[in-house]
C-alpha cells in the first residue's frame, strides 16, 4: 500500500515570505467556509431570530413538556442552514470550469465577492425569502472558494510540505468555526439584533480574501496549463525562492502536455483509469460527513441544550469544542508530512468510534424524551467526550478529506475531479444538516450508534483502499501511487498507457 520502491523526486525550494503570505491569504477562503458552518447553529438557537422568522419553533421551544429530542425539528429552519450547501454543490461545477479557464486566483476573487453579497443580504434580511436567498449567495461563495483554495494551496506548496500547507485551509475552517461560536456567544446578548451582527461579520474574512486576491500569485500549474510558460517559470522561481526550478518546471510542462490531449475532463473522469482518485475523493467526503462531525458543528449549542445546558452554557461549550478543533488541526499540520495520511485516518477511526459509542450509551440510558435533562456531571462528561471525538476528526478526516482529493488527480482531471469532492462534501453536508434534527428526534440517542457504525466502514475503507501519498510530487501520482497500489493498479488500463508514457 506504500508507493513502491521508486526513488523520491524532490525539487529544490526555500521558504519565501511572499509564499507564506500567499498561503495565509488563500486560507482565508477556509475561514469564510468555517465561519459559515459555525454561525448558523448559533443563530438558529437565538430567540430573537426564531421569534422574527420561525415563531412556531420559538413557541415549541418554550413548551416545558416538549420532547427533549424534537424541540428544534422544523424543516424550514433546517433549510436555512442547509440551503447554502445545495447552492455550493451546484456552484462547485461552475467553479471547476472557471478554475481551469480563468485560473485559481480569479475563482478565489469571485468566491469572496459572492460571499460578501450573501452576508449583506442575510444580515439585512427582513423575511425568510431574503434569508434563504442570502444563504444561496453564501453557498456560491463557498462552492467557488472550496474548489479553488485547496487546489491553490496544493499546487503552490513544495511536495515535501504539501500536506501541511494544504491543511492551512482546514485550519482556517476551524478558526472560522471558532470565531463564529465566539461571535454568537456575544451577539446573542445583543437584543434584538444580535443575529444580524453574527451574519454581517461573515463579510470580514471575505473582504480580506478579496483584497488579498490582488496580491497573491496564480499557481505555476494553472499558468503553464494555460500556456503562459514564461510567466509560469518566473512564478515558480519566485515562490520556490531558488533559480534552479528546471526539473519541476519540466515536470509540470509534461503533465500539461498530457492534460492538453484531454478535451473533455468530465468524460475522461468517467474512464476506468480515473476511478481510483475519483472514488477516493468522493468517498472521503461522504465518510467525512458520516463521522457525524456536523451534527456537532452546526448544532452544538442545540445539542448541548438538549443534554441540559442553558442557552449561555450551551454556546460556551461549543466555543470549547471549537477551540479543541483548532488546536487538534495544528497537530495534523505538524504530523501529516511525517507520519503520513493513513496513520492519521486509521487512528482517528478508533478514537471517534469509541467516543461516539459512549456518548450514545450515556444518552440512551440517561436522557429520556420527556424526563428531565442529564445531570450536571453527565452533561460535562458528554462535553468532554465530544471534545475527544472532535480531536480525532480534526487531525484526520477533516483536513484529509480536502488534502487527498487535491493532490491525487492528474492535471487533466484535477479541477473536474476536485469539483466532485467539493460537491460530495456539500451534498452530504446538506443531507446531514437537513436530516440531523429529524434524525435526532426519531433515532434519539441511537443517532450516535448510527455514526459509530459508519466509522467502522470508513476505517476498513481507509485500511484497504487509501494509498499513502505523502512526499509524492503532485504530478507524479499516477506513476508513483496508482500504478503501484495492489488494488488500484488494475484500473490503469492499456488505453491510458500512452498517456503514462508521455508522463514519464
Ligand atoms: C468539513 C466540515 C466540518 C469541518 C469541521 C471540514 O473539513 O468539511 O463539514 O464542519 O471540517 O471542522
């Protein structure tokens, strides 16, 4: 399952200040996404917001004898959270074309503008239509940003640090979620307009990204793909901080020559030889959502209220999980290029399985639908277990769900293939967001066993079918990873042999 006995292909590079700044600016795309993930749960738990837009949910919430597991079950309220993901799903395919034709940088700029528009519309919203429409604009922004930013980071990073650089995206996602939780915590005290503040602040990271997009570089890959060879080489020198970039340049040019023969990337993706990265990209994202992470991220305040915390304590507990999320992602940044991707994925499955099962057990025994909430000690234990669970996710399936798809497609199918990763993320985030409160209402504590079961499935998948990609140059994946893998090499059929030759 390792990448064969081929010698390592390392290219020269030094860290440059300019490069560092580009990484950080691009990662603000992650902050936008994360802020949005974090903000909706808190906003939908705010009474002022509910009173104004979802009065029936507010009424039900007030009802003392309400079923613990069902008080937030309302399809329209869930649509407020999830409409963004449907929009992002559609946008990611358009973004893939923009990314190929206009480049990563332009796609990033568009992402920020769409997001700013979404913030304006939702923060100024006076009816449900404006809210949902604003969420759709947010969604377009996220679709464009999530397509372009991970690809940008993987393409500009030196191969030996690609994991760490790409995980800046996820790190900023987690920072965004944390900031959103903090903002919600304070905004919820500002009556009756706090929720507007929460939504308006979403424009801040987008503004940084927009202004930054005039400063950052285009990726050498994207320039060379668009035949801007001289510029591509000059940028490569600039970002690598060395003069001798010839071997890397040559390799990107070779990859672009192969890519050029492919006129219809989406059709090429349907070919057998494209299946290994495509299946892995899609399933990584599907599984990422079936860890149940967004049940926590979107609905942490709601969930913590369900187990017995008051409004404030619930928001505060979700700030704590947010902090754990950020710190654990930093662990991933420092480990991913050393221990590799597989170790992180597998270890986390064990950790997440155990914690989900115990949480399910506690709720099953102690939290009955119509009885009182958990005791204080038990509620604290649930928060601790949620934190350990989040830790596992944050150093594995969270970042690697984005990293691996961004580094395993050959150039000709990279933006199209990555669009499948983004859209699978969005589709399954949507399904979980839309279904979670109903699932919680119907499955009750069993929902945690449901997720635990999925974690076993994804662990087996990772063990047998996800190859190690650490340190492999992005445009040599076919040769060094797919053709060497016990199972996936069967997919590299003869028709594509010519392309392989061109690639060598
Ligand atoms: C996932 C999100 C999730 C976040 C949590 C991301 O990688 O795609 O759905 O909310 O991680 O940190």
